[in-house]
C-alpha cells in the first residue's frame, strides 16, 4: 500500500489535492496530511512515504526548509517530491530543482496536472 | 481619469479568472477601479490580506467578499450539499483563494527570472484592516455580487517592476 503525504497550511488545499489524486487512480492509497514542514518531518520519520507533495509558503518550517531537510537526510532523500505552489516561477523552479524536487505544479492543482506529473517523473507503475 | 481597463487591470482580471474559475467555478467581470476608497456597499463580509514581501515590500493585497458569496464559494470548493459552511471553512478557503490569486498576480506582473515572496494570508470577518498607503480598489462582479480587490498603487508602477530588484 502506497502512502502519500500532503503538506499545506490550508486544509482546503490539502483536501483538493487529495481529491485530485483519488480521481486519477490513487483512491486506494493511504493519505496523510501535515499543516507545515515541522509536522511533515515528524510524519516522515514515523512511516514510509511513497510520495511527498508540499506547498512552499507555510508557517513554522516552509517548503524550502522542509525539502532541504528531506534531501539531506540519508533516510528520506529517496522520497519523490512534488511542489504545488502559487509562488512558483522560473527562478524558484531552478532553486527547487537543485534541491532535488521531481515536479513543480502551479496552483490551483488539477487532476490533469498531477497525472502528468506522476506519469512524467514516476512512471505509470506508480499506479498500483 | 484612469484608463480602464489598462494593461495592469488585464493582468488582474487574468489572475482573478485563473483563481476563481479553477477554485470556485465562477466567472469574474471587472466593473471598475476606485482610488483609496472601499464602496459602502461592502458593509459586512469576509476579508483576507497577504503582504507582498519581495521583490519589493510594497504593502498588502486584500480581498473583500460578501457573506453570501463566501458561503457559495465554500459550498463549491468543499462540495457541500444541505450543509452550511462554518466560519473556519470560510476562513481557510478565502485564505487559499487569495494565496492562489496573489501567486498568479505576481507571476503575471513580474519578469520570469524574478523571484518573489509573499506572506501568509490573514483572514477575518467584518472591517478589513486599513491599507498602509495609496491603493486602488478593483470592483469585480461575480454573478450579481461585488468582490473588491485592494492593491497598493505601486502595483501599477511599471518602473518598479522593471528595476533589477533582485540585486538590491
């Protein structure tokens, strides 16, 4: 069973992302959610995550801080990461790609954007 | 007399359309621009505000939404049927709507190589916080309801957007 961690300070955004994923074939997956980077790190250490999807602009620990922590951790750095943000622009995209982000999606999220992202970066095998 | 709609209003309309059509499935029509004033028809409702931090800390962008329309937005976003939206749902949804809108505004207004940063949304009900300097109030129609978007005057200043602020 795959587990997807969705990180966003907005409950609405987390709900929309989960609904989009369920619509494209992830309905049977486990979803867990976190409201900021600190909560996400705690959940990442508790269980195996197949895909991390995070916002950038969050309180306590923002998306860049979370991603740097994940990508510098020997136990977590293999986890594929999607960023879904309203802040994405080419300059920030370069920084995120250097950190190791697999896919950057501009808000608002949609099922098609997530499907394209998963197929392009993780392959169709991601869908069980 | 301010030419309306000018290129900046067209950017604002594009950003509003992207955010509203995707999140709340509503069309937006620009009705006018008012300087340094919020029309009295906005007597009571929801507001959300986000600080623009970089490339220039030039103030806040604020959105004002009447109560009945905010409830409709939340019903659309959450797919509520026979259920009245609660205050926490409205607050979270308006914050996310403005966050998405500000990201689109900055992307459309900035050059592609410019990094920008915005703050976290503050949301409330009732009187919106006062703008810290000169601003324009964009009057938008969503169906028959008015939504107002307040943006600092500097948002219209092309010179500011052309400066190499990343190196300041």
